[in-house]
């Protein structure tokens, strides 16, 4: 496999991942971003653990979708992330159900 073939394959995988994201984003209410991953989920809880300089975040999500091009199954029932890094949680705007025009 040449370097061009590998680059083409990676580009195709990333495009497929973006298309999957575009198709599923409407199913979720929250976006969670950690230093390692990007998640879509419907239930998220961020707990601050520790004291002083030893503070870390315990992030728990249910019914999540993981942005990871190398992961074969991106839908996950439960996710738990422990991190000392920043965690960003955003609530997505509510989408109203769109009915197809007749």
C-alpha cells in the first residue's frame, strides 16, 4: 500500500465519520469535549473530585456517540471519563421535528 493509498483511505474514513455525525447529531441533546474525545449524548454528569491542586473531573455519559475514526462501534451505552484536563459540555439547541412536505 502506497502513502497515497493510505492517505486516500484515511480521508475517506474521516469523510464517512463526518457524514455519520451529521446524520446522528439530531438524536442527542449534549456535546461533550475532552482532551482526547468528542461525544454526543443525551445524559451527562460532570463531578469535580479531589481538593486543591489535585482536582480532576469525573464525567459520566449515557447513550453516547463517540467521534473516533478508528472505533468500529461508535454508539456506547455508558461512558466514564476521568481527566485532569478541561471538559467542555454544551447543550445543543432543541430541534423541532421536521415533517416532509407532501
